């Protein structure tokens, strides 16, 4: 119960943490089942919360999907969590590029490649990444006489 007070945990994580604290695997399984039965632990709720938090922190769907799978969640649970996230991934990737790179920097192919690599590491797919790096405002910095 103490672990769930701080934040949501997946069943797999909860069993692992209980095992690290010296609980017998059968006892850990029974405790997690009881907590799930009482509604204190829910993998779907964990997945939705995790996806929202990671998306708000600037991570893309590819990375979030991979991290959720690492928490022992099924493919259906992962996809449902990403749908509940309701994030505009294209806008999120553009915002990250705008925050990290000035428009004049993106005129340089090496900086553009750096921006692409940054977004790919953050977990955005290639189409979204390339669109974010190419989608620039009307180059206001060049129109100044």
C-alpha cells in the first residue's frame, strides 16, 4: 500500500518492488491481486497516467510505447493509453524543435540533422520528426532590412 500512495505502479513493478523488500513471490502475487481487487492498483490507470506524464514531458509515442511495454503491459493496454493521451504529436515535436533550435540554426544541414536526431531519441516517428524540422514559420529573421 505504501508504494501506491506515492504514484501508480504496474502489477509487474509492484511485484518486483515487493520482492526487493523481502516478500516471498507468492505473497507478493497475493498482495498485488488483493490491491487490484480493491481498486488500488490498476494497470490501465497506470498506463494512462504514465503516457500522459511522458507526453507532457516531451516524449513521443514510440518511446512511450516501448517504456510501457517494459512495465509488463499488453499491446492493447499500451495502445489504449496512447489513445487516452490525446496528444497532438506533430505539434509537440514542433514545439520541442522551436524551444531547442532557433530558425536560423535549422538552415544549417548539420543542425537540422541534430534536431532530427534529438526528436528520434525522444521517441517521435520519422514522418513527424522530418515534418517538424521542415515546418518553419515564414522566416521572419530574413525579412528584417
